[in-house]
C-alpha cells in the first residue's frame, strides 16, 4: 500500500533558502517552521511500516514520500534541525539505523540467480569395509503373496554384507514392475517362467547403491518381486502394493531368523520340496543374463549380522509404493520392525498412502516416460501434516533422468533382455528426447551415478547420522561435486521439531490478506473431477501429467489433492496500494531466533508463460523490513520448468523451495524474536507483464534436521464394501469405514467408490472424520437401480479409503462393492445369489468379526441321509450357501429375522468322517460354522438268555450289530446303569451276568459306540419284570416285665423268611438278627436297659426274593431295682457338742451300675424330733457309700437315720434308726 501523505501547514506553502544540507539532504526555512528533505537512491519497499527522517540520530516524525518515490520530507517546528550535521531516512517502528543500509542489505540478501551449491562430501564413495555378495533363492513359488489372489512367489534376492562382523543397519532394496520372463513363450499362468525363458534379475540392478552402503558398514538386501510383477495388474486390487509391502516384511522375518541362527526353510511349490537357507545359498552361478558370479555364503555367516531395529527401504517404481505399504503395514503390527527411513524412487502412488514416523525421500525423474505424472509427489504432500510425527520429508527432482536407468538390468547396453529408454530411444523431444539437440538428459551412467549418490547419501544420513549430506535433501539445493553439476533439485518439509509453521496455505485464514489487485484463492486438485469439490481446482488448462501435485490417484481420483493458495494479480498495484498478499505471523510463531531459515514453497501458475516474480518481504514488530525478489532467492520458484513443443508431459508445475536465511533477516536489522508479517508482492518477471499468478504452500521457520523417526503402532483405517441388490430405482449402498482400534486423536480419510454416472453403481467421494474413541462410520454410495434384465450378473466397483490422517491405511483399505443384477440375466450369464436387504453397515461389520453357529438335526448322518441345517444372523432375503467340507449342500434364503434353514440330502458318496459345516451369506459374507460326522449306518438288536430268568439266576445278553463296518464296542445297559462292555466280533457282542438280576422291572438295551467310520446305534429294549414272595413275622418276649439289671429274652419267627434278617427295635436302639434254618431267631433286651415302658418291634427286612414283613410289636416294662440302706456311727457314744462321723450305705447295685442321687441324714435330739442335718450327693464313684460329720448339743440318746432319694433305675429307701448316747 502507499504510505499516507503528511500534510504541511497551510502557511508552509513554500520553503526559503537552505539552512543546512548534505550530499542527499537539505533543511530549508518554511512558513512556521522547517522542511527537512532526504533524497532516496531507490523507491522504498511496499511495507506496512512508515518511513521517518532522522536528524543527527533522532527521529523528527513520519515522513511524506514524494509522488515519484525519490524523496522523503518532514515539516517540523524544531529549530535544532537548522544546525543538522547528519540527516537520513528511517522507519517508524525501529530505532534509527538508516534506511539506506537496509536497502543495500535487502538488495544483497540473495544472489540474482539460484545456483546449486557443490557438496564436497561424496555419498557414493567406497568405504573401508570389504564386502561379500551372495544370492539366496528359496524357489519361485516359496512364499504366499498378500492381496494378490492366492499366488505364491519367489523368496529370492541378493545380500551385500560387510565382512567385518556385528549387527549392521539394514537396507532393503525393491525393484519395480518390469518384464519378469524374457524371450520364449510366457506361461498362461504368467509365473513361474517357462523353461528356456530368462527370469530377468531386476533385483541385481542396484549394485552401485548396495556396494556403496555395504562398504560403509550396512547390510543390504535387494529383493526379487517378479511373481508380483507377473500378476499384480490381473489379480491385485491395489496393483500389488500390499503384496510388495508384505514381501519386504516377510524378508525381514527371514533375516531375523537367519540372524538369530534359527532354522529357515520354505516349501517351494514349483519343485515340491522344502528349501533350507543352506540350500538357498548354494548356487552362486551368474544370474540369468549376467556374467559375474557371486560369492559363497553359509547360514553361519548371517548369524548376528542384521540390526533390524535400524532399517531403511528403497523401492523403485511400483516398488516405491511397496515401501510405503511396508511402512504402513509395519505400523499395524503389535511389534513393528525398526523401519526408520524409506526412499521411493520414481514411485507410483495409486492409493495416496500417508506414511508417518519415518524419514522419507521421494526421488522424481523429470523425464520419466513411465510414471510420467510423477504421482509420487503426493507421498510428500499428503504425509507432511497427516500425523503428529517428527520426520524429514524430502523431494528430489532429477531433471535429466528417465524412469529406467536407475537400474542397470533395465538399461540398454548394460543388460541384454527387455531393456528400453522409457522416454523413447528415438525421441527428438527438445527437453527429454535422447536425440533432441537441446535435451537435458543425463547419460545412462550419469543417471545411475546420480541415483547411487542420492540413495546411498539418504541412508547414510538417516540411518548412520552422517549429517554432512543434509544439504542434498533439506531444500538447500546442494549437489555432490562428484556429480559434476547435474541438475538435481530438492524440496523438503522439515521435521516438526525443527519447524514452526506460519501457515500451510491449505485453508483460508484471517491472517492471510490480499490487497490491491491481488486475490488469494485456496484451491486443490486438477480440473475434471467427477464429483463436486469443496475447493476450486488449481489447474484448468494443462495435462494432469504436468501437474504432479494435482494428478488424480487411480484409487481415488476425486480425493482432493494438495490444497495450496493461488495468489493472482491483474496489476502491480491498485492506485497507491500494491498488489500483494500479507501473511500475519501468529504469536506462537513469531520467535525465529532458533530457526535457520524462513521457508516457503512457490510455483509459477499455469497461466504464466515463462516466468513471473514476487517481492518477498519480512517485517518485525518494530517495522524493520527485509525484502528480496523471489527470483533472486530461487528463480526456479517463479519460472516455469523446462518445456518442449512436442510433449504435453513437460512444463510441469512443481512447487520449489524458497529459503531466506534468518541471518539475512538479522543482517537487515530485524528482531528475530518478533517477526510479525511476511508479504508477497506482485512483481514483473520473465513474461514482462503486470499480471501474474503463483501457487503458495508451507510458509514456516525451519532448520535442517532429520528429526526423530519413531517405531510405533498406529491405528489402521479400512473399508467393508458390501454386496447389495441394485433395486428397481435409485438407492444407496452403505459402506462401513472403520478403525481397527480406538484412536486417541481425530482420524480422517477420504472414501471413494469408483463407479460411473450410468452404471449400476455411482460415484462417491466423501471425507470421514473419527472423533477420539469412534471406530466406525458409514458412507452411502449411489446405486442406480432399474427393472431391466442384464447380460452381466453384477457390477464390481472399487472402493477405497485413502489420504488418511491420524491412522494408516490398513490391509483392507481397498475393497470391491458388488451391485447384483436382481432383474434377471440374459445370454450365458448366471445370476448371483440374492444379496438380501442391507442392514446397518457398522452392525454388519461387527458381525463379520464374529462367527455364527450352524445347528444340525443329525450330528452323525450317513451318506444319503436327509439333514436339516439351521443358522442365523443374516440379512433378510440373503442367500446363504451351505457346504460340508468342500462339498456344496445348496442354498436357502434367510427369513425376516435373519434365520435360514436348509434341508439337504447328503450324497451317497459323501466322504466318511468328521467334517466342518459352513453357511456363508452372499451379501454380507457372514459365516456360521458347525460340524457333522458322516458315518456308515449301523443297526443293533439285543437278546436275553434265558428269556425269563429267575431272580439272581445267571443270564447272558447278546447284541447283534449290522452295517458296513461293525468293528467296535457295545455297551449294555439296564435302564441308565451300565452293565458292562463287550467287543463286537463277527457282528455280535456278548455280556455274561453271572449274578443275574434282582426282583423288579428291568429295561435292557445295547449301544454300539460311534467309530471313525460307523454311526452309533441303539438296540431294541428287552423288558423283564421279576416279582418277590410275601412274608409274615411273630414276636415273643419271655416276660412282660423285668427288673432293671435282669434283662429279658425274646424270639422272632418269620414265614417265608428266605434266611434273611430281622431288625428288632426298642426305644432308640435297633439290633439286626439273622434268621436260622427254621426262619427263627432269638434276641435279648439287655440288663442295662433303663427302667421304663418299651414298645418292642420286629420287622423282617426282606431278601432279593421275598418282600419285607409288617411290624410285630410287644410291650415290655422294666421296673426299678429295690435298694436297702444302713446308717453307721463308730461306737455307740459321742460327746455333747463334738462332731462325730456318720456313714450311710445304699445297697442293691446291679448290672455294673451303682445307685446315684442324694442321701439325707436326719438327727433326732433327746426329747426332740428329726432334723435334717446333711444332704449328701451319691455319685457312681461313691459305690453306694457316703459319710459326713454331725454334732448333738444335748445329753441323752440321739437317733440318726439315712434317706436315699432313688433315681431312674433304683428305688428310694430309708435306713433303720441308729441310736447314739450323748455324754458330757
């Protein structure tokens, strides 16, 4: 913008004579004051800061810029200016320093033309390690390939190993898609090569890189992938990316086992034998088409040699997407390998994979005649902000390189089979044609050397920490001197730890403000997208091959590509306002004190014919300004890339890196701790027009760094593409987009269905966002239904989720949506099974991770039997295919509840034995499982001999088993009780039962047990009832009463007693007596039976043959035993008032017991009555005798007696009176 004029006072309309002056300044008298004027060497830069005039180092105020921009003036009333010694221009927001010096600094901040700095270090140099080179080959069909239709491929490659021992950082090299089998006739199966064909050893074409790295201490393995090349276009949904990625990981597994000294062996289907590691290393003859033999190596030579915590990978062409796939597949593992760095070389990027946590360098040849749209540029663009990681991402453009010559086996004149210059050997294109007089092409050797230098340098830097190679990759543009000035350019995004982003230019912001005639439009992608886009396209008039940032991906062509800001202007200014873009620096990004540079990516717009220009200005918090033409910083950023009149592939639009060293900002007087604004002002460039446009991206303060790659597990994002019916009218199919685990931060991905506007399946592109914790989203894709039959059974539509952030693409990030023709098919087409009515897509996804159950009506059917199978969990109307083993049983439709029932007859020739039963839904793929055992039928019959045995009579059970295979065992049962087992011999099994059977009902069966080939079978029931006889009993006691201690005898007699037993009970006591020969028995009631009344009962217990009797009862009374008592006193006299001994005796003890209870001693004084003197306890241990002492206080004759209380078994009694004479 133009600075506002400072009006002079009306009285100062003219100046008088000069009062003071210098070479470029003057102070004149003016009405009411003084006019100070400074002449300028050149116009001021157009910045927001205001100019001032400084007199003797002191600002006198805001200056007015002359209309022609050649001078500044200030009117002041300060008389001190009349004596000025020094006057110069200054800036309002900065301390006075002198604007002239700043203008000079700005002019000298960068050279007028960007020239590549030469790097003295030689990344391709031969190191100090001697190396061994050996080929390993486990066979052409020795490993299963992922995602490529069940194909087996080779596990083959070449090892370059330092001879010095120890674990080495490991680099894997993977070639791209090139001829696999040369000369002769390629087999219909495409792989392996036919006898006589040349199996082209593409893996041997990177010797330069491998030898350079190995000689510096790296273990290098170059991998063969010809089986994938032979089948990826035909069988792989992702053109073989996952197959290549998994092959890399499988190679790491092989190296890990070899390094640990474990057994390594693969089965080669071609030769039908197991191949050990020793076998694989045995043949070191020259590879097909080569003359140089390799060196012997043994498995022992590989032990402890691979450091798989420090791994790098290079992939060429489709191998480039292979290494990105390996990196993402690795990060889906619970225990990832230590992949730290990858280098896609001239890669494809069909799936727009984002790759976190690894350093990445993408080398792009400008004259690539194969991957001519340089789609690998997306690997850098898409990944740089997709994850919160700390990894360097570098793009290297090899301007004179083609696609093939990085590999000697693909290079004419070096290898003899299937070689070519991919741009065209006879092309006369002025830029890339090898026969063009002005072409920029490297020779084949120059290109190979360049590739070796950049590949070796990258891995030596990222794995070995050799930072001297950083200038090759950090956007500085340095090229190794050994390459003799080859045109190689680099553009980078610094790791997050070394970058502070001011703006990515990917979205609008209030801090990004166009002024003047300038406009700023956020755009993305190229024109021609087939679904509405959120942003306008960045290009409209050029071939997408000439716009690598915006070339559409084959697996998601409508996914937005590389949003940038398009800055355009129609004039250099609008009035006094310059046409420019002003970018405010957020507060958190203003301190650039630790940064090495201000970096921005710029490319001339497609409307620019040859070149345009910008003035880049940086302003600090005091208004100090740095300015420079972008053409002076990097002319490649504002001039179009090489173009020819014959190829629409060239004149590419590629963002170039423009760096302003922070040292230049400091030299210009800026405060690096407070950078406030960056401006991009329109300027005239090579087109010499006042109009122009550029693309802007990634404005940041950066420093050169590799960052810190991380070995970690990331969530994966995938799609579940269903099979649906087309329906009769427009509808939708729901696609489940899902994460394999919950993420802690937001995850995004772009979902596409690559249908058509006129087919059964339409076109979809939708961005999905998962909040933390969410794992499933649904995207609806249009289905174009009708009521017309078709000549095809379905339409298969590729479905993908790509360009992800916060999660890596999983192994199921691509899938096929199948739209079934449901109105009938014509011609030779066969209708697909019914898909059913699609339910909730996320619910169907959850169900797909489970397995249902198949129930069967007969778990052991015989061939030819009819069996009913039942399963549930399917769509309504979905056709469910049942199979037993590999044999189809037929299909049935699920009902409204999702339950399906199929009744099928097993074939008569069905294989015998256990077999899995599966039920697979045609729409959901939901699978239920069960099992049956298909067995020969058997039949078993049972006979009893004798037919009606007596009770306990010996008997024999005989089972007869019939059927195709009756070898086995029969178990015999009586009801549920097993009687025993017997082997079947000659069709029968016999069980002897010597003890016979008891009385009662018996139900005999025989069960032939299931064998590996025969069914279980159960015999008929043989029933038998055995009945017992009746009995009677009589009970006799010798007396109805008895006295305690005498006991009594009794007897029992049983009618039909069968020698059994009788139980006699009385009180709580029972005794069992055995009947004698006359079925009688005696018993006794014991002497110790307590006194009381008893019901004596007798019961015959019965036998096997006779039932128990009723109860016989007799009453019996046991009376108490009578006792006698005696009182004894020593002598017959006692003194008055003195104690004397009295002893009481209770007699009559019997049956080993003694009377117990109490004895009371009574004394009758002379002339008195009896008085109780003592109550004594009579215990069993007293044995009927107790003593005490008494005294009588009155002279005369005293009388003493004892009274026993009695107890339960002994009667009470009073002793005779004992007389005692009491004396003085």
